[in-house]
C-alpha cells in the first residue's frame, strides 16, 4: 500500500514517509440536493422559495456609530419606514431606536425566488461611550438613512455660581 504524502509535505517538497494526508480522505463531495429541477449547464432552474418565518420575533437594526470632537453620530438605514413610524428614546448614556417596516403588498411564499428583506418590527439599543446632551440631540431621515447627532457633555466645563443673600 502506497502512503499518501500530506498536503503540507507535497507543498513543501519534503518526503517524510510517515506524513499521511487524512484531510483528503475525510472530504466528501456533497451530492446535489435531490429533486431540484436542473436548467442549462447543471444550474438550478428555479431556487426553492424561502420559508416565511420572518413574522416571528423582532429584527435587529444595523447601525454605524462614530464620534467627532464634540458629538456622537449614529446612522442607520431605515428604508421603507416613514419618520412618524420611528420611536427614538435618548438618555445620557443610551439610545433606543424602534420602528416597524410593513410590506405594502402580499406575495405568496411559492411566488418568491429570493426573500432577504426584513419586514416587521425592529429595535436597537446602543450604549454610548460618553454622556450626551439629550436636549440638544437631533434626528434626521433622508433617502432612507436615519442620522442622530448627539452633542457630548463637557465634563471639564465649570460654572461659578453667585450666592445671593436672602
């Protein structure tokens, strides 16, 4: 029985006779999924429709958070959501964005070829790296992009108070 050199041995050119390549033996080529119709050149003629399991649970809203010298900026894509359908709660160290994206038309499951968009309610809680001025915060939505600008609180700033005689 001829011993098979390991991949590393073949790659490096060494001839260690005790180095077996068990990796190749463990690989099994997966057969194509049974029952799928095949089109030209062996590709699937029509992908199987995805299950409609999006109605259960809430979606997660992906966000970008960055800072400048004076503010923290949060951006999130909320395409398909009207601004009045968004609820934004801000505290000094946390932001919570809630909303709902509803499908405008109903399409039955077998009629879908691909289904990747999220429909339903979503929420996202973001812990802020620094305290912010809640009263000066702004939120704008343009072209499906929500932008929150949160001015940082300046902890180094000091104010002197005068004591009035009563």
